C-alpha cells in the first residue's frame, strides 16, 4: 500500500498560477484525511499559499501535508504552523550569471514576445524562473505561446551550453526553472524519504510534465511510481480512485461523494 502521494502543482492540481477550484479542494482535503500528501512545484512559498493553502481547510489534516516550493529546493512541514526545514539558496554571483545567461539565450533564440505581463525573471532564492510572457500573463495567452514546447526547447538547449553547472528544466506553460545541479524534484523526493521516513517504493508521483526536459521528469530517476496526467481535471479522477482504494472514514467518503 502506498503511503505518500506526491503532486506537481501547476498543470496538475490547478491551472498555471491559479488557485485550486472547489472540486479539487474537496478531493485533496479528502485525500489528506486518508494519506500523506506532498506537493513539489516550481512556484515559491507565497505562490503555494495563494494557490493551495488558501483553498484547503485549516485543520488537523495539514499534518499530513508537506510542501516543497521552488522545485524541491525548499521544504515546509506543518508543526502547529508551517516551518521551513531547508532552502538551497543561490549566491549573488550565481544569480547574476544565471540572469545574464537567460538574457543571452532569449536574444539568440530570436523569439519575439509582443507583450509581457509582469517580470520575466523571478528570483526565488533557491531557483531562478524565466516566464516568457511574464509572471502575471493571462492563462489563455500562456497556453497559446508554446503548446508543443518547441520554443522553450530551443532556449533550454542554449542554456544547457552556457550554464552546464546548473539544472535547466521546462515547467508550467511558458517557464524554465534553473536550480543547482542535482537539486530538483528527484532531490525533493529523496528529502521526503529522509524526513518522513517513507521509502520511495511507498510513494506515487503525479505530474503533467513527465517527459524528457520537463520539470517533473527528474522524479523518474528515483524509481518512484509515476502517473502522467494531461491536466488538473484528469488529476481529479486519479485522486478519486486513490481515495476509493483507501479505507477512509465516513466523513472522507461523504466529501468525495459531494465532489462528484
């Protein structure tokens, strides 16, 4: 029996930069009533609070939730309140080199962006994230910009040569995440194993970017069982199936039924 369900956030539990919808909130709350859950995503802690925690009941079930922002480079655990256990932060020199390389890669790729909503480069302390259309771009604009990953693959190829000492992954709908080498979702899963004392064989990872170059793909390197989903609506059905397979109490079962 699996003990820990690990999820990506953007594209898996919610649309990019959007909060959980009511159905997902209900289902995830039901899952937290019967199993431990972890979320690993490229967003920083404030984004987790906005997208995820603001939509979940503030009750004892949070003890079953672990949060790993910035692609697993940070770890938050609930112990009568949220506590940060670690953060693999960059040095100022590393940040400067990455930002410079991003600007160079965009210039060389020759992809023109007609409009930008907010900052394109976000410093998340332990991760630098590039969002081609800006951090606040409308979802429909983001989904239309690079649906087949062709543009970001070209940018990533340039970054792989100019930043060989870092890990470069595609995430979300328009973003590229840059972390320290070996500090990615595989790193996060191994940290979950150490901190929660749950073996990787007892975990399941669910994500929408489990393809080569995707920011969920590193999870495969750990040997964890993975489930690839198309979007958050498909994730809902996966959660329903997981909860149905576990021995939930009557309260949990009612919540799942109400979500259908």
